[in-house]
C-alpha cells in the first residue's frame, strides 16, 4: 500500500534540515531505465549522436555507459509499446543498506520488492509515496573505463551520469521525504513573502549540486536525466553534430548557463521525446555545513544566467512513469516562458 501524503514528511518547515544519519545510505544517482518505442533508433541516437558506449544489447534492451564509468550501465533502453520512464536507479553503500531500506519501507507502508535485473546484484525496487519508481542496488558488473580510449569517443564525449530532475505535484512533501533519506539541499527556488512555497529543489548525495532535482509540475514525470561532459566546448560540438546529422529540431534549449548550479547546459530530446541534459561546470557541496542557496522565483537569473529563455515545452513536457497516473500540481508557480 502507499502511505498517505499527509504523513509527517509533509509537515516539515519548507527548508529541510540536513540528515547525516539516514535510515540507509544512498551513495549517488546511478542509472535511468527508459521505455522506448524504436529500440534501434534510440540506441543509434544515444551511441552515435550523443556518444554513449553500448556495453550490451539484445532484442529487448540496450545498455549504455559514459567513458568515465566503471559500472556496466548508466542508461538502459527497453523496447516498449509506449515511451515512458520505467525506473530511476540509485546506488547504496553496501548490501546491508538494502536490508535497512526494506525495514524503512516496511515501517512506513511503502511498496517494495526485490527484482532480478541483468548485470546488477540484489536490486530493491520501490514506489515512493508520490509515485516515483526507484530502484536501489549495491553492486553492478564492472567494466574497464574508457576515459583514455579517445579512439572510441563520439558526440559530446559524455563522461558519467550526473543527476535526475523530476516533475512533482507535491514538491514540499517530496523534498521532505528525500531529505529524510539523507539527500541534502543545495539550492532552491521559492515564492517571495512570509508564506512562500518551494517550487523547485536541488538535492545531492555525492557532493556536487544535485543527484535529484524536484520541480513543481504535473507528475510524477521525469523532466530530464543528465550526463556530465568535460568542457563547454563538448556541448558546442554536440550542437554541430546534431545540426549536421538531421537532429537540429531535437535541440530544445541552449546552449546557455543556469544561475542555479552554475551549469553550462544543453537540453535535447531523443526520438521518443525523453529529455537529456548535457552538463558541466557545477561546484562542490560536500561540506557538512554547506548552506542552501535560495533563489526568488522572480529572479530570471536562476533559470538563465545567459542564453535564450526556456521554451514552453521545457516547462510542460516530460516522461510519465510506467503505469503511474499523472496528477495536477498542488499549486502553479509563476515562471517566465519564452513563447
């Protein structure tokens, strides 16, 4: 069963307190599992345009990773009738953390089950109280990293998966839930005034700006997943590659620089419309007393320090989670839309 959304994590103050002794230890964001309607087209896009390395494939799924990653995969493409986000994966510290997670989920009425996943050790899947479908694991098959295999580099030379960003109908409750699991707030966008509500939050486990960003909107939906690239020039090169290989219209937003996270970014859409961000130039947040940075929703620099404003599609479109109904947001944030 699913816990009532009036649970205690909905009643906290808007800015959560850092939790340094969570019920189990999530280390970092690890991998995204996407349902795609044309496996060959999607695989070709991510391998030959974006530049990810195909590690394994069969007629049902393709497993890809970045050049820096030792883990077997950070992106799984699954053949399906309908495009969707199937799961978001996080790595935990050890096998014992999976057992601790089971205890936590049982105590809090959260749906969970162990599942056999190729190339992964014990994998614990759960649906959080807000409909986001997550899987946790402690071990995955390893492969040699390809960092110095420049002969294999393609596209923008993506190095590693960096983060996920989701649309959440209940932003405050979702932020409080993941803060309880040890995710630490780095930056947030908030309405002005004494009763201002948080409209977006960036939370981390690995010591940079975010592993998981939570954005106000219809959901649960995936807004984007992101790969870190070495330099801004890699992102500019991808623009050239996409413009000359028939994917110009798949460039949705950027290049530009966010105020939030300081990231140099580009947002693109894959053949099914899943949104991918290519990302570099954020900063270290690992100190225990790192204080969250507040952004007013009226400050245009938070979204775009420079570059064209975000188009309407960037605010409104996302990938639903497989089998989850999409709900209207608890409130509608007042944001600037280019078109």
